[in-house]
C-alpha cells in the first residue's frame, strides 16, 4: 500500500495546478453558498426574541416564521437558486474528473504537460455518463430508507440519543455509497484508458483490500487535518481564523486528488501484471 500512495503523491505533485483549480472552484462555491445562507438565515435569526425568550415568545416566533414561509415567495426564490447551483456543480464535477483521468493516463504513458483541459474535451461524455449512474445508484436506497427514517426525525429533535436507532441505516448507506464509488472509479479507469471495463472490475475485486486501506489511510489523515483546522478557526477569530478555514478547501482538494491517483496506480500496476 505504501508504494501506491507514494506513486500517487508523485502524481499529485505533477498535477499541482489541478489542485489550485480545485481549490479556487471550491472557494468560489463556498463563497456563493455562504452569501445565500447569510441573506436567508441571518434576517430570521435577528428576529429571535431577546432577552431570553419565554414559551409564549418562542411560540410566536415560530408561528410568525411559519406564516412567512407560507406566504412569501422568498422560499421559492432561494430553492430555485440552490437547484441552479446544484445543476452547475453536477455539470462541472464530471468535467473535472475527466481532466484528472486523462492527465493520469498521459502520465502513465510517459507524457508530461498540461492535459487537464484537453481531457475535458476528450473524455467528458463517458465520465458524465458514469457520474449520472453513480448519482442514481447512490441515492436509490433513499426510496426505501427515507420512509423508515422520517418517523424518527421529530424524536431526534427532542432527544438526540434516539439518533442511535437511525445509525445502522446511515452507516449501511454510507458503506454502500463508498463501494459504488470505488467500483465505478476503477471502471472509469478502464473505460477512459480503452482497456475495457471488465478487467478493471476484476482488478478492483482482487485488490479491494488495498483499495479500501488506501481510502481509510488518506481519508483518515484528511479528516484529522480538517478537524484540526476547524478547531483552530474557532480559537483564532478574525483574519487568522478566516485564512485557516479557507486553507481547509486546499487540504480537501489535495487529499481527494491523492486518493484518486493512489487508486489509479493500484489499477495501473495490476493491469500491467495480468
């Protein structure tokens, strides 16, 4: 496993400009989302009773909010804005994946250069198709799980400990989504390289232990760093906290690319050894 993560890190350094692009993309996305939340949520919070509310004042606050939501068009406006942002993200995400995959394939052939945008043009169709398939398969269990989880949600608001009853459903869904993502990632390696999807699936099945360990290792390090940055941003307010919080976008982009490049080298190494 160490050799694959090492090779993956070398690939990350060769594609460092991609990390910068991902960082700017996430930063812009986060800023737009922040502005929408600020314009929608802050005015509501400003109307919360002060000083400490009584039961009557809280009841009036929530009743006023319910009336505003039912009679105002702002809810629909913000909903359409969020839907539009989601659609834009769903269009851009497979394009970014296509550029990364093409870069990795060119690197494996011994080529060096800026192939990211060329990869978008070359591979956007198959990668977009796989992205749609992954999205559908990931959320398909919601048809069965959401009706089982919804009745327990009001109880969670009153007593958070009841969330433990939902934990098996949530954990199972997350494991299922991870496996779907992993298998489709290897299938895309095979499809975009022209070597075939079935051999890529076989590589994933035979070496799934290595693939999972790589995900756990890199994902664990990334999670620890992100939690550290979040904690430091709470302690250091002002400009320092803002810089630390924005740095988390860079760390997230770096480790996500490292995970993909490491998995690529697992596939590429065992494809050549077949």
